[in-house]
C-alpha cells in the first residue's frame, strides 16, 4: 500500500485544502481506522501550524517534541483520532481532537494542568486466569477491574491511563455524536433500540432536537455535564 494519498481522494473529515498539492500522507494502520483518523504530520503542519512543511514537521517529531496521549510519537503517519490528546511539552500546550457538526476534525486547546482523555469500551476479552481485559476505542487495552460494559466511556489519566471516572451507556446520561449527519451534537440518551439483525443497534438522543443515530457514532461524555473539556463546536 502506498504511503500517500492524492489530496482529492482524502476523507471528507480532514480539514485541509484539497488542491494545494497533489499528494498527502496516508495514516498507518494503528489504534484508529483510516476513515476515522488523520496522520500526525497533518495535525502538526495543517491544524496546529507548528511547521510550514512536512520536512519541518518530521524534524519536530524526530526530536521527540510531540506526544499523543502522553507517549512520544516519531512516526509522521501515526493515526490520530477522536478524543486523542496531542501535547507539545516545549510550549506547555495540550490539544484534544474533536469533530464539528460537519464531521470535520478540529483541535481544542486544553487548560494547563491535569490532562485526561475519554475512551469508549469497544469490547471485553477473557484472559488466562479468568481476568477481564477492556479493549478501548483508542486501540489500548487495560485490565477490567470494575463493572464496565460495552459502549461505556472511561476517563483516563495521561500518560498512565488509570481510570478516574466512568460513564455508563445508560438512558439519562449525556452523549456526543461523532459521526453521521448529527456529528458534533450533544444530548441526553433517551432510548436504546436493540436491533435483532446484523445491523447496529440504534439510539435516540434528546438535544435541541430529538434524533436517532447508530450506537457506533455515540460516545458517553458525562452524566449531567461533560466530564472533560470539549471546546466550542465549530
């Protein structure tokens, strides 16, 4: 597979110009799928404006100046996805990756201090010794010491990824939509519709307007208020 894409074929959620150059980096396989992530070089150069070109961006990465979820990343094609935290220690700045109402990625500058991230429980695995492992939306795995269920959200400390809070996938809790035509909208989970087929389950969200979407697009973000800073929806 080629390491680059033609700009005119990039996913619609990449917030960059399509006709300035012919080629752009393709995200490597990793914690996020290619249609729900963008390469780290694009974040550094086009979104955070820390470099004027890819050569400068690669130098910044090579020197270990960029962290994703508290871990140094030197791969310019490393995939960055929803709720990932990109840190620039030299500037003392942290940015959270979010999506707006058009489904486009954007970065939200976080306040200085303790940084946390949100991750959804995708599924659980039973390990040797009857231990439970939680497989999270950011590609990481942690021990399942708790009554956590699929589609619940965990608030993790960075970089050690200790569980600091837990938002169950339950009616009455606050949810954010990260895909589809209602991308970026926030509302209360009103109903969960179990579909008796291979199609994904559906949910009804009550916000400014009531709407329905699939469960794969929903992240639980709090009980009454968001547990992490989300930034203004663009």
